[in-house]
C-alpha cells in the first residue's frame, strides 16, 4: 500500500482515496509495527507538503476520522490547530482518555450521586476533618470548590501565581505549545491539583515510589506528577525581574490578590501556633516560599507591592537554598482577610476562615483550638495529611464512592501493579516505571 501511494504521488496523480485507505489501515503501531507507521506518516507528510490550503483541509478531514491529533501533528510536522478554520468541528479518531473519563463521570453523577463535593468530603473525612462540626460553626469546608469555573480563563492572575511558585513548563519543539507539569506527594495537594488542572484539560498522571529525606518517618510515599500537553499558556514563562514587575503593575488590587492567592496555594504556608508566653496568646504566620533560585528574585518585588497596596509589611528570610516572604501577627491577619476569598487550596482555605473567625470574635478560643487542630499539620511526625496522595486519589475517586472500602485497596493495587496506568510495579525487587511508552529501571539506568 505504501509503495502504491508513493508511485501515485511520484506520478502527480489524485491519491486522496489511496491515502485515506493507507491512513485507515496503517496508523496503529501495535497492529502493523512502528516501521510501517513511520513510513505511512512519511507518505502523508509528502502529500501535505505538495498540497495547497484547500487540499490540506481535505487531508485534515480524512485524518480526523481515523487518527488522534497527536498522530496528525507528528506526521505533518505542523500545528494543526491553525487549520481548525477548515470546519472540523469534532476531531474523531481515537476516543481520548479525557473523553472516556468525562463519560464515566457523567454516569457516576447521574446514577450514583457522585460530585466534587462528595470527593471533597471524602478527602476531609480521610484526613480526620469533621465537616459537620465545621459547618455547625459556619465554616464551609468545601468552599474552595466555589467558582472554580472562573479559572477556565487562563488569563486569570491566579494561574500566574501558581506558575511562579509551583509549575514547571517544557517547550515542545516544532509546535507553539507547552507541556505543563506539577508534582506532589501531599494527601491534600493531589486532590487540589487534580481539581484545578482538569479545568484546563484532563491531566496525565505519573506515579513513582519515593523517599522524602526531610520526613524519615514516612516509610512509603508516592510522587504523583500531573502533566498537560499542548497547552497555550498566556503568561511569560520564567519572566525576568523587569518583566515580572511590569506584569504586576498591570494588575488592579483584585487581580493582584488573585495572583498572590495562587502563589500562596502553590508554595505557601498558613500557621497559627499557641504561644507559651507573651501578651498575644496566638502567633499567626503567612509565608510564600521560593525554593528555586530563579524564584527568589520575585520575593522582594512582592514585598514592596504588598506594602504599597495594602499597608501590610513583611520580611524575607533565607536559609540554605530556601527563601520565604513572611508576614506575622496583625500583618498576617490583615493579609488573610483580603486573600481568603481567592484561596483555593482546601486546607489553607479552612485555616484562613478559622483564623479570621476567631480573631474577629466570632468563635471562642476553645472552639477555635479544637477545630484548628483538625487541619493543623504535624511536623516531624506521621501525619495522614502528608504524603498519602495515592491513597487520597483512590478514596476520592468516583468508583470508590459506589463500591465501598474494599475498592480502595483494589484500586491502589491495580494502579501500582499495572503498567497500562503509567504507574509502577516491582518485579523481583527491581522497580519498573512505565512512562512515555518506555520501561525504565532507575537503579540500573537502562531504558528500552
């Protein structure tokens, strides 16, 4: 078939029907082999180069019937998104994972009553938070889910705040799109990132077993990495100091607070500790951390902007490779009162609401301590809120809601044991990780 189409192209004949037959029968490497697929792509690329705009649209319509967008871009060496003016309303091809997930979730919502609030409550219950008691004191534990759809607009400054602190981008060669990556081991973080990233596009999930040097008490942790391919990101990636300040200067106060909330949610901390001595019984801290050297240059700019806009003063602390912009006491409370409505991280949102309720006199000290203890992180000790991301993911999933506790164990075993889930497994004590269609043996450094 490839030889037949090649002869047709060499003779300058109309090869569209032959090309369609070739694409239909020779696009799957599992069936015909990678070598055949690559030759088929070469033929399609030749036709693409010889075609004008009208015929390119015709070729794209054929491709949309049989192959994925990724296959088409790989064959054509071109950004097909520019050609959607050709009237391709629905790119058929293979049913994508994201579409499958959407269909499954719609059934779960309709038949079994699963929704994001069920997921939220399941997560909070798992980490020891009594959602009913919080609600009894007018603190909505799932308030972070409200108005999430606002983030469907990537120009919302919240995304820029996350970019500065927690996102990693890789530019894709030959196309004007990026791959976004964010990783976490946190029990709460995994649900938070999954919830906000899927607003953009259903992310791919990669899982590997890991050790955390700063948490030796954690015997088994899993590093969960979410990636989104083909994203048109509106913000400057790795902006210079001048570019960063220029962007902030375009924000009004509300947009600046959205940006700041994204930075706090990405790599920030809210703490309220009881003092042993002193006139003030409680000590409140709000901090934004910059662990990467490239991010440290932003902290002093943020410090000056926050002081100029809101009259809130803070200080930058540095230790080792880490730096943090820190606000304490009344400054921390004043900043939280402005930020709270834009915070999306589940635990940070609850912490902020509890602290403000207490300091505004809406809650007595005994109630505040009891409720705050539920969301307080234990440092240097085992804590279900830390490093249980995989467990949280399986517990909050729709199918767990319909099938009960046993599904949690089964789901985790399937994820860890199945390479088709882009996860990891162990064979004779050697850790294998399936990512990007390669088997990798980390301890040996061999891929194949």
